[in-house]
């Protein structure tokens, strides 16, 4: 029998950017909310692929929380492995 954990990632605004909070710890500083959501979504998707119950929430500037849909692990990996358009040798036609 495997153990299932109930996990929650929170994307929180800070005075000069955003952070991801997991287990009462900040997991880094991000310049934009998009960067913080991408990082949290990647971690949350991986944990969900292991069978855990995971929530991803973003705190809006007015203090409310909004639930965010967590992408599937396969789609996160696919996006991470795509070449960046217009950058040197990785440019696509």
C-alpha cells in the first residue's frame, strides 16, 4: 500500500516580485507571477504524477486565493524540452 500526501503550493506576491510557498517555506524569488506559477506548476505536476493529492493556489494582490489547474506531467515535460524559437541554433522555422 502506498502513502498519499495532500500537498499545497501557494504562489504569493512579495514587495519586489513573487515566491512559491510550500510547507511554510519560500522556494525562491521570481520576477513575475508567470515564472512563479511555472515553477510551482512543474513541481506540483511531478508530485501529482507520483500519486499525491496536490493543490496549486495563487494569492491575488487583494488577498484572495485562486485555484489554478495543474498541467499534466507529460505536458510540462514536453514544454520544457521544446527548443526556444528564435534563439541561435535552437531556432525553428
